[in-house]
């Protein structure tokens, strides 16, 4: 506790954790205060019981998040200043030299396995208590375990080799290791974009071609109008885990495909599905996916450059409770501590995301009827129990999508597509 950086870290951790709790409390109070009145713009579409369910669901999720924030802060303190990362490193030193990539890999796997195990009760409570109570959970415990085992297998097959490659470059590539690591991470990111739709996602869900001929024809006309070539239009059995509905694009290049949740197909009319897809097409045609990927590349490069400077400073390790001053330990400490420092940059990302959502909505109105998108969104808000009355500050800090009222109001001003 003699290092000045220790106090800097403590201040960042307490400030970020305190702000998270304060924002969560604001959200809970705001939603509860508006629980008994449907916003005027939704009065004809959302019944009061549905609005109250959304308020109660939001409140339950917020309360669980507050517990999670506290747990995360305590775990981070125990791992760093509490000395548990150093203790784990010392245990593995009996099997591997601290200078070897195997010691670093064992340290990483142990720490993140421990974090996952500590967070498991909250995950189970979220799925089997909160989601179950509000009628959204469709997952069985057997499916949860199966998913977890598949996730661990993927982490072993894909994540461990990547970790070993990163650690080897850090130890062998000289002073510019951070640049070589960045190239490897970006290549891996692109590789994952290629294989996720065709190899990873089918391990967890079934993807069947859309069967409704009229809907297929309607979607194909939309794709033709938008000048988009897809390598598949699929329906995913999302209902086996949750009753929430969604639609998304997956993959890049030859692997890109359009995916609809089966719950979405069941609840929306063909015209509404077309409008939702037009919105998703907007993200693609306006290069939002490429822009987001490019921004993540820049952020990763900056983070690695900063890490390259920090691992040369003994105070960085000592300030976070570590006596083992290896590059692997530096990377681990950086990943653990960085969220406390980067938390206050989060609103910049959500601001950009909401801008993209408005742009995609505008694109959709040029290729489909705005009223259909409004009807689809209202149904999704109702079916997913999304709150219509978020706290403005909480929403600005966290929400990647614009508030429901603002989004619907803007869509209602758009002219009907020709």
C-alpha cells in the first residue's frame, strides 16, 4: 500500500463502482416512479399491466446488477491488493518457471476460471430466477450445463492457442511486441467473424432456411432494392433458451447471413419483419459494422501501446499487489484493472451506437413503411418487457439504443417509403 499507484487504482475502482451503483439506483427510482402510467405516445399500444411488468422486470434486473457490481469490486480487490493473483502465481511457479509462457497461461486460465466460478451463482439466479419469474426463460439446467461445457471446449481450442501466441510474442518479439500482438489479435478477430456463423453458432443453435415462401419472396425483394447479397436467410431456434426476440446479421464476406429468431417470426407480421430487416440492412449498408470493427482495432492498439509502457514500470506491478514482474503478469493485471479506468469513456461508445441506430432507422424508412417499423418495435418492447421510461442519465451512460419514446417519435415523423 506504499505505492502511489495503489491509491490511484483504489480511487478509480471506488469512483467507478460508486458511479455504477448511483446510476443503477437512479434507474430503479425513475422506473418505479413511472410504473403506474403508460407514456402518452404508447397509451394505445401498450396496456398498463404490460408496462408494469416491464417496470418490475427492469427493477429486478437492476437489483441483481447492483449485487454484481459489489461482488466484482470485492473480487478485483482480493485478486490484486489482496494478493490472490500473486498467490496463484507462486503456486504455479512450483511447476513452471515464471519466465515461461506456460506459467503465464496457467496463471491466466486459473484466474479467469476462478472469476467465472465466483460469478456463476449470479448467472444462475439471473436465468433461473429473474428470467423465469417474468416468463422469459426457456433454458433447462441440462442445456445450461451443455452450453457451459461447449463454451469451455471452445475456449480451450481457440482461446488457449491465442493466449500462448500472445505470450510468446510478448516475450520474444522485442520492444515492439505490442504491435505484433495487435496484428495477431486483429487477424484472430477477422477469423472469428468468418467462422462464427458457419461453425460456432451452429454448435449452440439450429439454423434452418426460412420456410415461408411469401416472406422469403418479400425479403428477397427487399434485399434486391437495397443491393445486398446474402449467403443465407435463416431462422434460429432462440426459443429454446429465451422467449425474447431478435434479428441480426452475422459474419463477413462469404460467410455473412441474415438470422431471425423463431420468436420474431412468430410474433411479427411479414411487413414488420421486412421493416426490422431493413433496419439491420441499414447497419450494413451504412458501414456501421466496419466502423465499429475499425474503432475496436484502434482501441486495442492504444491499449496495447499503454500496456507496453506500463509493464516497464515496477510501480505498476507493486501498486496492484504483485511481486512477480513478468509480461504475462502485467497483461493480466492490466486486463483486471483497466475497466475501472475506462468506465467513464463508456458513454462515448453508447453515443456512437445510438447515432448508428437512428441512421439505420432512417435507412429502413427509405425501403419500408415507417409505420411497420414502429409497430414492430412496439411489439418487441412489449414482448421483451423493455422499459419505456428509463432514467435519462442511466440511458445515456449505458443504452446502445435510443430510448423508446425518442426513437418512435422520430420514426413517426418520417415520410412513407415510395
